[in-house]
């Protein structure tokens, strides 16, 4: 048969550490940029949905529909506008992240006990003070959970960016396929991608715990 | 863009045949369906059993997060690269099934666990048998949860099945992948609309089904859903179409800088990459800064070369000449490329010059398009030439495999049909003489495939090239095309020296090192340049 | 201090929540608004800090029409306690109590001192409870913190909506007593809503009885309402045991007692001057001899008998 094509190869890693690192940097950069853009879009939309409460369920079900768009389709649809740049991938993934973040934020804010908000208002807090000091901190666990899910999901979706040449580890994976099924390249890039996702998941869980000390100490 | 899309969708040609919408839709649904069946058969009993026995709640909980952390795309490629599975729909079906198992398992588990222990206890106390409890309490609740899990999974599977096309599978994603290969924006957007549309419709239909399967007591009435759904559908359509509409209004944008390193384009197969590296490193050694970029096809590269976004591309003499010929003189222009290297080169310069492209001296090394079959097949029927194969095809129409643009390339499908009179049953879009095409041949999924004569791995895979006796293929010597603005005498001297040092045999050995031995093209190129005293 | 002037609240669909309500709560007074569910008592009270607005009439606090004031500023000057308390779960007890102080931009050291003071005042040890989260407190403790929070800035007015409703009956009595002492010492004007007539009788200086439809039936001191309910509705609401209820506000004083005779000193129970007459009656009923010794500071001062109770009930009644 052909020459050896092992799935796990330490020599592959050694020889190609530079390529792996630069793919990792691109992967991380696209993840961070997409999440940042997603958050920036989510904040005003959340506040808007809260202000016009009757619109919230429509917004949620509408965004649910948008979430079903295949990543391949969305990235391709944006390509004519942003070209073969990482912006195409970033904007697409930011939209997916936005949908998850919005859902988490609205659900979280809905779960804030009504009596706490009433007490706050009765004591003389303005709407803005209530949102900042009461509603947002209490919605934080759900919001952070949404942030975590969105981040891990984004890390996976970056791979599809290989379609336009900006897939981070995904570019290596697709490259491995085209280079005569280069097993080591494909598998190593996959492991690296999963590792990145798990690391971010772990880090965000720790953040959740750190930011919500009151959630642990129930009587 | 909207007009072009409308034209595409109303063109009856797009609704018939193996690349028509109904066929692709059917493939897509079949793939998704099989994946779901496999996933359900595995996940539902397993999840229910785990739920009933109450074991390993931690595992089930973490299954969800682990499942999310592994990208489906990676699993797809791994399966496609694994011999027992190979490229094509099977890899997609298995990958999708794997991807669908965790959510279904978790919902089956939750469904069984949802039967309130107090209720079960009371039922038992009243004299219900275990089976009665199962039937009247646990199962109805489970169905509710399962309906939710299966609905979500199915929609995700239908959406992700679009990725199958990246590994040579079918389905609606084919339009997107093929469109990218030929840089056909209309095809890409049409594909995007179709895949998105199918996913959305699936979600709505299953949503309705899920409501019906949910216990009435647990149904959530959301009257404002209709408005949200309407808004969502409009948004989906807008999102798919608006960016390209915006882009066409704005005019094409170019991102590359004029100054800075010379961008050398390489196509995504080994030979092109090693050629690009040869030129790049030779220039770099003389103090000229270069940057190699992988791009998908000639339709992308050539305009970029004209615009100056790409500075240099290692091309194939005959093929690129005809490409420019058709572009400049129209698709029905008479061919100007031939087997004569000198003559063809002159024709190329005549065409390229006005476009701002300079042509340097072609190399003796040539990489012709060639048609290959398996060695066994050739031996069995005594095929030596393409004509031999064509005769055979009259009684036995053949499956042709090649790059997605093959049906439009005169030296590919149209040529086989018109020059050789070959009968083809259908065309399978794969890659340009790359691993997908060769593997497909080797596995018997296609009968004849487009490969490259300088491919270092043909023998290893049991494939043999058939002689091009009617000279369908023109002289495809390696020749660097360069943007006129940077075609200085120094650059000319350096590149011509590299070209001159190459022969077809040397090229074959370079290709073997890259494709079979899996060496880094940059390393292989460097070794060659050093060995031949070019750096 | 708090004046409702023909206040009415009618909803868009025509329901009348509050109808032509006029009452005045004097500075330092505790006013209890009682009535059955749906009588509009909560709606009325919430209009006092502009959490709701009247469709007719005006409300004055300390002589100022609250409709002319900025609602947020108004609320910062009024204490507010609700049934579920509404402590901020994500903040410690200290932080919760200091909420309005921070809204008023007090400086940090002033807040810190005041907060500990208030926590102490409601009967909790600041060192032990100061940094706990609400989820770590019992219902009664949460209630106290809620009161501390409401009174932290020593507001002239305190609004309360079923403040002790969520506390278990055992703790409730203690809380009510403690609360009464606290607000009286601070001189706060209190308007509290409750459905519990007993609570109103125990705590309020004046009771406003409302019926469904938001109509004020009677507004008078507890004794008055119990002795002379102005309508059948009030009489029903107060309960036919109103006489007994009224005894809870009457302390045992020396003038009520008979001379301590040669009866054996009752072992138990022992009554003291200041205990409620209702408790006294209960003891008398349980005592076979019909007479219970009453002490003051350890000294035997007299005996309480059924006759003494009857005498008290038949005395010429004065308006409280």
C-alpha cells in the first residue's frame, strides 16, 4: 500500500509547529473577534427588547430561525461583501454568537425575581440603576452560561472558515484532506481545535464561579 | 444579483439532471435521514436505559459539552480520510450521525428522568405494575422530551449536511462548494439560499410536529410566534442575498496592497505549491520579498493578477492560453493553443500583454491534463489510449470524475465528448487531479478521472494514464505569468533560470516528495534550488 | 404627614381599584390599611411612593403634592418594605442595608457606621450577619434586614405591604413587637397594608378599613373600630370576637386590680403590670379560683379577676 500515514505523529508536530501555532493564533483571533462583535451587538438589542417587552418573544423565535442557517451558507453569503478575508468568517460567527447571547441575556433577565425589582424601584432606583445594580448582576449566571456556550460553539464554527481560507485549524484540516489525506495533519489540527474549545470552556466556567459568589452559598 | 438569482432559479436546466435541484435535494434529505436513523437507533435506547437505571448522570451531563467542543467539520474530514470510509456521502452520514447522538441521548435520558419519582412512587403504591408505569407515565413524558431533542438534532443535521460537499459528497452544499471553485457568485448564493431554506423549513415543519407530540399539559402557547417566524424568514432571505447585492452595487473591492511583498499565487495541489515555492525562494534569495498565497482556481487568480493583487502565478501554458482566449475573444473563439510550445507561447503573450500580464519563458517540464483509469481496468480491456476507452464507453457509459469546473473546460468533459465521442453516464465533481479524484478512481466510485501527467502518486494508487492520441490536451508546460508592473529584467532572469532547470521527470520526483512522502513543499523546493545551484 | 385627598384609581377596563379615598396620617402615627383581597389597599399604598398613579385626587407627603416631585427622588426619601422583602440576593446584608444611603451619595464611613447601627437596631449582630447573603438567612432574619434597609436613612415616612406575612407565626409576634418599639423610637410615620386584623389592632394607632371596590369604610383608632364598627361590613371583617381582640391593646394597670387577698399566691401563670388584658383574661379563665396574682417588679400588687375584666369593659367609653 502507500507509505506510512499515521494519525498520530510527533514528528509532524515538531516539523510543523510554526504552522500549528500560526493556525492557532488565527483560530483564537477569529474566535475572540467574533465574540467581541457578538457582544457589542447583543447589548443594545437586549436593552431594546427589554424596553419593548411585547417584542421579546417575537425576537426570540425570529432569532431561533436565523440560528438554523447552515454555517456554510452564511459564510458564503457574506463572501461577496467581505471577500476572502477573515472578516467574512468573523461577521458570520458574530451573528451566530449574537443569537445565543441574546437568548441567554433575555432569559436571564426574565428570571430576576419580580419582588427584588419592585423593592429596588420602591427604594428610589432609576431604571438604569436597576438594570446595572440589580437585574444585570442577577441575570449574570445565565448570561455567562450563554457566553460559554457561544464561545465553544464559535471555536467549532471557525473551522468552516476554511472555505474562504481563514479557518484557523480548519484550514489545516482541509489542507490535510487535499494533501493526499495527510492523517497526522488532520488529526493534530483536530485535537488542537478541541483542546482550544475545552480550555476556553474551562476558563469561562471558572469565570462564572468567580463572578457569582452568592450563587454557591444557599442555605 | 437578485435578477441573476431569479434567472438561475427559473432556468429549467437547474431543475433536471444529476446536478439539478431535485436531485441534490433528494441526496441531502437521504443523507440527513440515514444519519438521523443511525443516531436514533443508537442514542434513544441507550439514553432511556441510562435514564431508567439512573447511572452515570455525570457522563450524560458532560456528553453535551464534549459534543459541542468537537467540530463536525473535523470529524467529517477524518472519516473521509480514513480508508474504510473514504470520500463521499458515507463519510458525511457517519459524521452527522456521530454529531447527532449526544443531543438525542441527553433528551432520551432527561425524558425518562423527568417522570417525577414521587409520581412513580405513588403509582407503584396504588398498584401499578412496572410496565404500566412505563407505559402510562414514563413513556408519554419521554416522548415529549424526545420530540424536542430529535427536532433540534434533525435541524442541525440538515443544516450541517451542507458540509458533505467539501469532502466530495452530494447534497445542496454542492452548489456552494462548486460555486466557490469557479468563483460563480450566483451559484454560491443560490446554494446558500437553498441550504438555509431547507434548514428553516425543516425547523418549522418539525416544530409543528413537536407541538403535536408534546403532552398538551406541557405545551407552551406562544401566540406571537407567527410574527417572529415571519420576521425570521424575511431576515434569512435578506441575510443570504443582501451582502452580494450590496457588493455588486459597490463594485469590486481589492484588498491587496500595491507595494510590499510580491504575492505568488498557488493552487491547492502539491505541484503548484512546490512551483510557487521554487519561484518564491529563488526571488527571496536575491533580496526580493515574496509571499505565497493559496487560491482556489484560475477564475480567482487571473483577475487578481490583472488587478495587481497577485504578482506571479506558475501556470500551465496551453490551459491558460485558452482561458485568456475565451475571456478576451468570447467563449466560442477558435482555439489558439496547440502542442507547439513556441507558437502557443506567442499567442499567450499577445493575449496577456494588453491585460497587464507578462509571460516568461516556458519550462521544458510539462504537466498535461490526462485521463486515468485503474491499472486493473486498463489491463482487463487492454486500454492504452483514450480512444480505446471511448470505444468501450459506447456500450458502457462511464462515470467521469474531475474538478468541479470540468464540465465547462474544453480540455475536460466537453472535449472528451466532442473530440473522442466518449459516452459519459454522469460527472462527479471532485478535485483537480487531487486526492479525491484519485481515491474515487481507486475505489471504483468513478470509471475515468482527470489527473495530471506529472502526478507522483499515480503508480502507488494503482492508476494509469491513457495516451492522449487525439491530442485533446495542448502543451501544458510550466510557465510563470507575472504582473507587468513587476516584470523587471532581474526578476525575468531569476525566474527563467528556475524554469529552465526543470524537466518533466524532475517535476514528477518533486511531486512524489510532496504528495507521497509528505514533505513540506518549501523544504522540497529549497533542496532542489540548492542542488541545482540556483540559490 | 401623609394625606390622601379624594384619591381614585380606575383601570382602562372600568374596574375601580380605589374609590374616593381620603385620609390623613399624622406624623409619628402608625396607620394600618386593612381589608379583604381585592379591596385596593395595596394599590392605594403604592400610590404614595408613585409606584402607581391615581386617576383622580392628589396625595400629599409632608404638605407637598407628590405628583409634582421627581418619582425617583421621592422614593429615596420614603422607606419601602414588601412582603417578600426583596433583598438583593447578590449582595451581603451590609450592602443591602446601605442601598439608599449609597443612592443618596453618603460617604463610605458614614454608610458603614449607619449600616451596622441599623442591623443592631433590628436585633441582629452585625459581626455575625453583616457579610452573609440573603440566602443564608431565615425568613425572620430577612424580614429584619428589610426593615433595617428601609429605615437606614431615617426617612420620615415608611410604607409597608404585608411586611410580616412571609414570616412564620412564631417569629411574627416577636418581630411585630420589636418593630413597633423601633419605629416609635424613631418617630417614623408608617402606613402599612395588612389583611390581618389582629396585626393591625396590635400595631396601629389608627386603622383604615376598606372594602372591595376601594371604598374606605372606617378610619379610626383600634378601640373605636372594635367597639363601634361603623357598618356591618366592618363588624364582619373585624370579627365577632372583637371584644376579645380589643383587650390586646389594654395593659393591666394597678387601678384594674382587686386587692390581693388571702388567696394562695398562684404558682403559674404570673401576670405583671403591663401585660395585655387579653393575656390576663386567658389566665383568669384557666385559674380554678378565678383570680390571678399580678406583680410589679417582683412585688405583689393585686389580683385580677373576672369581675375586674367586666368592670373594665363596662366603663364609660372615651374616644381614643
